[in-house]
């Protein structure tokens, strides 16, 4: 082979290599579900064969900046197919997938650190909330993956915490900022999760050690039943944007937020202090019904609903977006993974 031929081959290889180097703008396209609403941002592949895992790993900064700007990103048409691929996508974007600890919702582990989004009965709706906002440590990011959309219903409504914060009556907001929120949880009464599941141990001393280190009051009742009390903030500063956001379980954990039939049944069975979850102001005083009605209405007014498509991946900044669930006709397979633990 002559030198001229070798140079020609090298030139051809270089051209071919350069031809596959394309910009982010050429690989993906962005849009919105509704033209007048910039929440969530929708990202789709602009060409065939784009791997969400590979693209996400190479564009972490872009994804992070867009997530902080919009609060939620829906990745659509990337043809994500499996739980394993979903977990790899989370790890590619966020480096680590978290174990589900200090639990409140029934979930089934389906592989690695991926879980069913919830195991609540299909006919029940789930009120909007920030994941683990009651917990001393919570994930900054939460991901949902649609393996199979429901036959009917089953949407995951999402809402902007920025808009929720702005819509809340300033007097109510200030009262919660001053008093904070008290969470009371009871375990072992035959309703809700047992404490062994919540704390992932059957050792009482380990439960007490965890609670003591996180400022949670422990009260053991007869027959190994447990009651905990903890006080947390109603408003938290976002670690990356610096803004103050409405971030708590005051409404979600309160008995008044349950569907009427379930609420009435529980109140017929238990005293208020024995309910599996309930909330108060931080000083232990009851939250007024009018305040709870106002908060419930605010959440619902800010919710945006879309229908799941198979392969969808929804990424939320857990401090900037709430999520819920609508009733559905089975089957439905929505998986969840969490990332980036944060303790304010």
C-alpha cells in the first residue's frame, strides 16, 4: 500500500468519526404538553436510535439546568423497555439510585432499587405530595417509568410547588412557617404499614437509635405497637436555587384528605391520636378545617394531568414538583426510583 493510499484511508476514517459527533440539539427536541404551560418539559429523540441512558450520561448538566428551570421533565419515545434499563438511566443521570427507607406507602421491590410506584388499591386516588417530605432525609429527584399504561385512568398528576407556594394564603403560609408541622404515626394497629416494614428492621433498639438520631419521639405501646411524633418544617430552602418552597406532608398525612368513606371508617375504628397518620401544627394544636380545605384546593388547582405512554420516563425535582395518582382499571405497571438523598 502506497503512502497516498494510507493517507486516503486515514482521511476517510477521520471523516466517518467526525460524522457521528452531533450536538445535543441535533439528537433531541423539546416541547410542552400544553403550549401555554411550561410544566413539564417534554424531551424526545430527534433521530432514531438515541439511547436515553447514553444521552443522559453525556448531558447531565443540560438535564439538571432544565429540571431546575421547569421542575419536571417527561422523556418520551426513547423506547425504554425494562426495569434494569430504567435503573441504569437513573444512575446515568444521577450516579446513584436510593433504597426506599423510612416508608409510608406500600411498595413492592421489583429489582435493584426500583419499586412499584404504590400498591394502594386501583380504585383509590392518591393525593398530591412531595416524596418523603415528612422524612429527615428525602430524595431530591424521583423518577417514574411506564412499563404498561392502565387500561383506563391511572394518570400521575403533577403540580409545580412554586405555583402552590404562591397560591397559598400568605397568612396561612406564615402560620406554618412559624409553627411548623407535627407528624403523628401509629404502627401495629392493623392499618397502614407495620413498623418493621417502615424501618426495615425487627430490632426495637435500631428503631430507637434511628429515631433518636433524627429527632423523632418514640412511644412503645402494648403488644409492640409503636407511636412516633416528629416536628418538621413546612417550608424548605431549595439547595440549588435558593428559593423557599412549600414542602411538607401536612395535607397528605391529615385524616381529612382521605376519601370520605375511608376517613369515616377509620374514625369509627380509632381515636384521632391512634390513626396511622395525622398532622398538627408543630405545637400540637389542631390544624383548622378551613386551612386544610384551602390547602387541598390549592394543590388540586395546580395539578396537570397527562396519559402515560409505554416507555415514558418522568423525572421530577422532588422539591419543585408534587405528584399523585388517579384511580384506574388494571393492569397498570408504573415503576419508581429515587436519587440524591438530602437532609436540610
